[in-house]
C-alpha cells in the first residue's frame, strides 16, 4: 500500500478536502486504484454529535456512518463508497489507549485495506487527509503516528503534500510568504507551516515534503515559488498552485497541468505502472459549466442557512442536476423561522424579505434537520408549494413536513405533529424513528397523497408524492449522498424519449404502475441489478437488492416479458420524475 498524506497550515478551511479529492482523481486517471481516509482530531467519535453551525454538514454513508463532510467530497470525486471506518477521530482512538500511536497506525492500515471501488482487494494508493492545522495540539498524536508509519513503510511508499496559504495584501498587491513583521523578528505563514510545523526537528521528523500546494487568489508568481522553495526545502517543480477557479471541477485539471501526478508517482515509485491521466470528462464538465448562461432559482428553506456547509451535499447534488439540464443553480437561502407568523411581529423586514424570496423562486427544497425551531416556517413553505403548484422536494425532515402540512391543511387535524416536536401531540402523524404513523396512512392517501415507496415490511413510508402536482416529492432517505462526478446523466447519448426515471430503494417490495411513451404501462415485479452497470426488471416478486438509486427503464419490444433498466449515471438527477398513470386509482 502506498500512502499520500495531505496536511494543512496557516488556517483551517483552505480546501484540503478538495485538494485530497483532486489528487485522488489525478491518480485514478493515471490507472491506479485509490481509497481515502479523513483524520479528524476531535474527541467526538463521529460528526453526528456535533452542531451543524460548528462543523457543517454530517455526511451519511451507505453503512449509516455519520462522518465529516470531506468524505462526501471523496465519494463525489472518486466514485467510491466509503465506510464509517474511513473517518478516524480522536474519540475512536482513545477507546484503545494506552499505545495511542500504535492504535492510530493499526487503524490507518486496516482501513486503507478496505476496498471501496467495488473491486476485490485493496487499493494501490490511500490518500489521507489530516484535518485541522499542523501545529494544533490535538493533532500531535496523529503526526507522531504518521511519522512512525513513514519510517515503517519507507520513503518509496509515503508521500507528504502540504497545503498552505499565500495571502495577497490588497494595498501592496504582493504575494506574501510572511504574515507579520515585528522589528527584526518575523512570524512566517507558509515558511513556518512548511518547515517548523511539519519538521520541528529534522532529526525527529524527517518526512520530506513531496509537494507543497499553495492556495492563492491569483496564480502564484515564479519569484514567490523560488522563495518558498528556498525556505521550505521543496523543489520549485514540486510547488503547486491552486488559485481561484470558476468551478470546483477545474481543480484536478490544475493539478494535472502542473504535473502533480508525476511528482507523486515518482515519490511512490509508480511511474512504471501508471498511465498518462485521462481527464477529458472533467475538462468537458468544467467547460460546460463555464459556458452555461441560464439559471434556475431554488429556495432552500432550512434551519442552518447561516452556515451553507450545513447543506453541502444538497448544494453539490443541485449543482450536478442543474448542470445536466444546462442550468446554473441559483440557491436562495431562506431561514425557515423568517417565514413564520411570529417573525412578522418581531422582525417584519426579515419576514417580508423571506416571503418575497420564496415567491420569486422556481422551486422549493426543504432539507433535513433536527428540533422544532423553524418547523412552522417549513410547513408554510410546503403549503405554499403545494397550493401554487410549485415544484417541491422534501428530504428527510422535508418529507415529514409534507405529512404534517397535509394533515393540518386538508384533513383538518390542527394538532397534527411529529412526536419529535411534541410528545403529547393529539394527532401524531410522524412518530419515533422518525417515520410516518402507519395508522394514518389510509387517511392521508384519501387526500390524494401517495406513498409510492415503503420498506419490505410495508410499514415504513419512504417516498411520497402528489400525482396531480407538477412535481411534489418527499423522501425519508438522503438522495444527495449518492451523487458522483463520474456518473453524469449528460453522458447518455441515446434517445431517451421512451425512458423514465424511477427511484429504487434498498430491499423494497413495491408494485408500482408506470406509464411510458405512448401510454404503455405495466407493473414492476422483479429487478435484478448489477451494482454499477445496470439492471433488468422482470415479472415476479419484487425484491430490490441495490442501494438508493435512480434507474432509467423502458419497455423492450423484443422481450415482452421484461423491462430493460440502466443505472443513471447521476443518481440524484430526476428531470422527469416517474408518475402514475392518472387513470389508475
């Protein structure tokens, strides 16, 4: 196993996650299998117990692991499916002290060996991102463990890449490797970050920096590179620059164009087995987005809109979906509490602005969240979308909001609520887990609401829709967790006029009538799917064995007993949601 360690200096939030993901993309494009590990030096065992305001989004993995949002970047960029073990935290390590450095090394090696790309056997390269900033006291056990790992594996199996900031002072316009000058004593940013912080004592910590990635607003000047090389002991050719770009898909291209892969492959003794990186799909994707002119306004009505990283995966999913439709997403962030009647009294300006923004958007999305703050505003947003035929997507809490709103507005159950918000609700339409109360499903479906996705027991409602609404969909699962930069709807070139999009959940038993093309329809009975390449839908007993996905399905005239299915490359994207034949009951 070869290891690439990505560290950061000067400040947090420089983009180590994007850098680590992009390095993985370039290595994968060079013919190597890549896996990823994120190390977070905090005492929580996982990100699920941390506030979204402090830590951003909790990314949910296939195995249910609640992890750092950077793992979402890894999955989207590398088209892999990681596990909860791929996020190492201090909280997990401290459960196995006293030999903490041994425990860290053992965990890194065992996790690196887990295949994440659907193939058998371990990957060729494991990209490890060390969270935080080098020099932080909480990172020291991990740095020591990584130093020991370097010595145990040898220099041909370990590559260190340090990400740092080169600020530009607006008044002077010069790229500074110095942060502060006090008399004759200089406090360095990148110089300290690249030498004193990474190698505080060369006799102790002799890991050589394979490459240094400098984050800047504008391209790095050659004179700046020379200075950094001199003080940080890194060859000029290995000083790479990631500067501001129009979209994130340019970052792997920046690294490729600076031959980052050659420096890494040389350090890891992999030049003889690698191939020239083919990033044509990334180039096309980046250029396509750059040339888009039309946009769509999307109202994001949430609880944590003060920190947009709280909904990072949703934002990325919308970016993918909109790009596939030749649109740029223009997300309008609306604090759900600003829509509430109480806000009209306390903060009338914010209330007026929130409703004005909502009415000017083409569609509404209510994402996940916890607690009762802002729920009343979300209910109002869902009601507005339903009554005005505005496309609506409710994810997790957003689906529960739909159930509560319809129960109150159409069924007249004024006390309808979730037991999460009110344990003594007279009409508990959403109960523990949380899930839709199965006792009220019949009443809800009398309103026209349809629960088109259930678990294999038939008791847990997973997907709802309003068939007579242009687009009104609620899902209990998190579709935003299943997008990938390497699986684009736009890459399907054949005529799809007779194809429709179908949400396929894990282990479902569903009989759903579908309408295709000129009105042909049938019932799905069984689907056998290959994990990555496709599916066939048969008659028989339905048993969906694949994770949440969208399938394109169509009738095969040559084989009347079958439907042919294809896994949609962009699994979040649904430009045409499937609809029941409205002549059906």
